[in-house]
C-alpha cells in the first residue's frame, strides 16, 4: 500500500478485519511477507536497533557510571541512522514495484529512478545533518550545564538543529507527495490534492515554528505560531489529512475484499494490492475484466455469503454481487 494506507488506513479497517475468517487473515499476513528481502531486512534492523538503543538510553539515564558524554552522543547518532533507515522504506517499496513492472515488460517512467535515488541521497543528507547536530548541540548542552560559556557560540547549535529539523520535514513531505504520485498517477486525484494541500500547509507551519523558536530564543520576542489565527487552520488541515488518508485505507480494504470474494488468493498474496480497477460495475466491485478473471461461481457465492454474514458487506452489496455471479454462470 501507499504511505497513507499505512498511516491512516489501518485504523479504519481494524474493526472489519477482526471479524474476518482465519483464511483471510492468513492471506493478509502472507501478503505482508511478500515485501522484498531488502525492505524486510531494513525494517527489522531499524526496529531491533531502535529497541536496543532505547534500552541503552534508559540504562544511561538510570546508571550513574554510564552517564558519559560519549555514550549519549553514540545513542543519538544511532537514532539518526535508524530514522534515516525508516525514511528509506517507502522508496525501497517503490523501487521494488518499478523493478517488478520492468521484469513483467510494463513501462516505467524514467523519472521514477531519478526520484528514488535523489530521495535516498536527501535522506542520507538528513542523517548526516543530524549526526553533525549531535556533536554541535551536545557541546552546547555540556557548556550550558557547566554554567561557564566562555564565549561559546550557541547560535551555531540553534542553526544546526533548525536546519536538521526543517530539512527532515521537507524530505518527509516530499516522500508522501512523490511516492503517491508515482503509485497512483492521475487516480484519486481529488483525495490526493486535499492531502497534498494539507501537507504543504503543515510543512510551512512546522518549519515556521522551528524558525520562530530560534528567533524568540535570541531576541526575546513573542512566540506567535500558537495564536488562534495560526493553529485553527492547522487543526482543520490535520483533520482533512486524516479523513483523506482514511478514505485511502477504505479503498485498500475494499479492493482486498474484492479479491478475496473472487477467490483470487494469488492476487491477494503476491504483494501490493493495487487500488485501481480495470473495470468496475454498478455495485462498485470489479467487473469481469478485472485481474482475477472470474473463478468458480460456487466458491464466489460462498465467499460473498461469508462476507455478508460477518457484516463486511451490506445486504444490498451482497444481493447485487450474488445476482451478478448468477447472471454470468
């Protein structure tokens, strides 16, 4: 799924999936396993190292003998590398998707490869900025704790920290926008425009907050970003982002249920479930020319009855699909 499916879609489908058959849940688990070996390796490495380094941080705070400057710098450098690794996951997914298309003889836009490797380069730059910030900010914190600045330039620390945060925000927003554009093309354009506008507003707002904090710290000026005229649009944009992302998740579940209902377990477990139907009938389910290409009518009828009994589809959808299957027998 796209990044919005992962962020927002899970919460909209948990209730529905909890009542589905063991076969369907097994298919979803199998589908997740179809991620590439590189994706699974990076993901597991990020999770494992993050847990280990968090444990080390807790120990460093609790155990007096471990409260060493080098220890804290090491911990935050590893955190920076883990964050960079996590940011690469959507691009790894996109790279693998494009590679599968090429191996199947399907066309892939040339700019896709440029975007993927360009993004990986920016992510590497983000990680490097954070690593530099660990040393620069760490030295400033040490001076601040000692109470003897000796003319220490705190401005450099603020600048490095601000640059790291703002660049990271830009890369994160660009990742969402570009990967969704690469995945869906011109489809679901209205939802995507809503998400993109909301994201760009939040991008500008968060970047401004970071800058304002820096200026307020140096000049003693009023901190403005949380005034009503600023935070109200921010809440509205956040809600719009969540709703649009939730609709994406609902579309993903609908497509998965469609494949399951047709008995096309191969399509369901082979990897990314594409939300775009080649043909959709009046009920909103894929038509005869969709990927599964039909199947055993008896099995299809059993599937839709099971879905109806579990409350996954409405009675109207059940009757419409049932009649559609019977008409094609």
